[in-house]
C-alpha cells in the first residue's frame, strides 16, 4: 500500500472520529486545509509528495487533538 494511501486513510479516519467525539468545528477546518492543499499543489506545479506531506501533517494534528480531547473525558 503506497504511503499516500495510508495518509489518506489516517486523515479521514481521524477526521470522522474527531467529528463524532467533539463536533464538526476542528475537522471542518482541517478538511478545508486539505482541500486547499489539494487544489494548490497542482496549480503551483509542485510534486505530489508535497500534498502527501501536508496530508500527513493534518492527520497527525487531528490524531493529537483527538487524543487530547479523549483524555479530557
């Protein structure tokens, strides 16, 4: 399984999990950033790996926020 697919699954799983745990605000912000990166990378003629890195960073941010929020419960 390519690394981009793992990042894709991790990002969306974390976004959905956080959406159910804490509401829609934080996941929607990250989804908008994901869409922005997806639109900006091809228009700026950057390699696709830049999008995968952005996706990984957003996935890690969502996972850390989810861990923090679940620790507060």
